[in-house]
C-alpha cells in the first residue's frame, strides 16, 4: 500500500528520531505572536471544513517532543492545543519529522506498518501531513489532517494543503525578518504613519472588491460554459491565490507584524501589479478554455507571416525574460507565410515561450521558425531547464496535467492544453521531446495552406 506522496517510500529516508529532535533544538528562536496563532486557527478550521475531517493540526517540534500548536475546532477532534507527544511514540507526524517529506496513510488498519500507531486508539485511521520549515531550513513542525475513516484525499485537497503550507511558511519568513524589537517599534510608529496606513487599507478594500468581481465572473463562467465541477474548483483555487497572498501581506502590515514604511508600501504596490498581471493571464486562459470546450472558437483566417508573429511575441516578453534572467535566440527564415488566425497563432507562440521561461531555470531559450519542404510551417521552442520525466511526457497536453509539483510551479495546468487545441484547430500537430535535467523541445507544424474550410476548434471530450 502506498504511504508516501512521493515516488520514494518515506521509510527509506536516512533519518532518525534523534535527527528530528536535533532539528527542533536548532530551530529559529522566534516566538509565534497571538495574531498568527489566531490566523492559523482560521486556517486549520477552514481545512477541516473543506476536507471534511474531524482533525486538522499545526504541530510544532520542541527539543524533546511534538506539541499541538493549533488544533481545529471541528466536531470530533480529540486533540487540543498544548498536548504533547514524545519522540519515538510512533505517531504519524513523527514520520513526517523524520523524513522531512509529505506523508499519506489512506488506511492504517490495512497497513501493518501503522497497525500499532497510537493515533489508532483515538479512531484516526487516515492521515495526510506536510513538513513545515523555518526560512533557515530547520524543522518547525507539521501541517496535517486526520480522519476516522479510510481517506486517500483528493488532488484538490492536497493542493489546498500545500497552499496553506505556503502561507504558514511565509508567516515564519516575516517573523524571522522582523524580531520582537522591530515589531514593537512598528506598533509605536503606526500613529505617525496614518497616511501609509490609509493607502494600505485602500488597497485592501480594492482587493476585496476585485475578489467580489472575480467571484461574480466565476458564476457567469459556470453558467456560460457549464464546465464540470473539477474544472471550476481548480480554477477558483488558482484565481484566489494572488488575492489571498496580497491580503495576508496587508494584514501583516496593518496588524503591526511588519512596520509600514515607504519602501514596504512600494514593494506592496509592485507585488499588487505582478499579482494583477497573473490574474489577467489566468482569466484569459479560462476564457480560452471555455471557448474551446463550448466549440464556439471560430477561426478568422488571413495571410500571416509566422516569423513576424514570433518576433512580436518575443518582444512583448522582454520584461518578463529580464526578470527571469533568461535570453531568447530567434532563428528564422526570411518569411514563412500561411493562412492562419492571428490571435490563435499568437497564443500558441506565447504559451510555448511562457512555458519555456517558467521551467527553463533562467537558461537560454531557442526559437526556430522555418518552412519544411512539404509546405508546412514549423515552430520549435527549446529550453534547457528541468525537463519532463518520460512517464509524464504523454500527458502534458491534457487539462490540469503537470510534470512537476503544483506547489513549486503554480498556474491552472492549461497552457499546453490550449496550445494543442489551437494547433489542432489550425489543422496542425504539436509534440514534445525532453530529458530530465537537460530541458525540453516543443515542435509545432502547421499547414501553410491553412485548415480545412469552415473548420472550428473542436471541443475536447469531457
């Protein structure tokens, strides 16, 4: 029976209980303020409600034991804040501490490794937990959920857990950056920084209004395209993430954890600009997919030069490429003219370049545009980044499919799905070649004569 969320069984990791205790001793000596405890309480309560389990916890590693730092107020939760468990007691969280990896135990009663686990005495037979780390890398504790019934926990629940894990670790980074003395001084300066506070509160109000508009647009999207529940759940989660991160930062500033200053205000505005850009891209992807799914993505064909389209897209990416530390080399023919839809062609090039930049680790990117002898235009985009595991390569053009962890690389998992759908609509084909650790190459071939007359981008089977 699988016990780990990763390909390697946790019990094969070369860690011991003494290692976990030593990590706790070496942990950053920062007190968790009541404001964060209250916010984390809301987090575990929300997790327990969404995942529908009796117990959601934040466990903290102490020098000699594990302690319940925050426990959900959900019905049937046997744990209370302040309870302790000694190392070597065999609880689920101890394994996460030892291995420093996520742990999934769907049913401990059917697993001989966990048959003597102390949590079984409380009726908690399934477990999903993630390690929490200080910014220094030292172990802080765990974020976990437990259930009284067998539970494999859905992919959506796992993404939810990792998003809240990011929130908690972001809080720890803030605490380590500003010690108790700076926090006290920040509260004293609040009265002198009324103007900055009003600006931040205004930003918070704007963000709340944006969230309301976003929720309204989601309802309209659901009515228009009638996407299945899984699609709506993932879209809602990813779209709320930028707003949630901004809200948490503003709350930290207004509650005195972070001192408001002109520099911090400028950083907040810059973050808002990036997150709004991310929201715009996500919404554009959602609209593109809704048109594909509904079968209403009609083509407006005209004579276009693929070379000029590729150059325009690369030019638009100059600022993003500079931030990523990446460069693009465009090798093209003098002209590759075909009968295509401009917006669809631009979206294909944009998504492939964005994908190469996202997973290319800042290494050079090569784009080639040419016309092969068969009267077919060929676009090749190559990066030298993390690459794609062979077993994941056949799936990367499907909706929501990822070759890497959603925690490390965000997004809706729709970029390549959109590329494949648009390429097919234009009568062409796309494929990928990759080596792990050496990068990936995506190749698109389109007939220069254009797609068949009257062709529409076909809705994918759901």
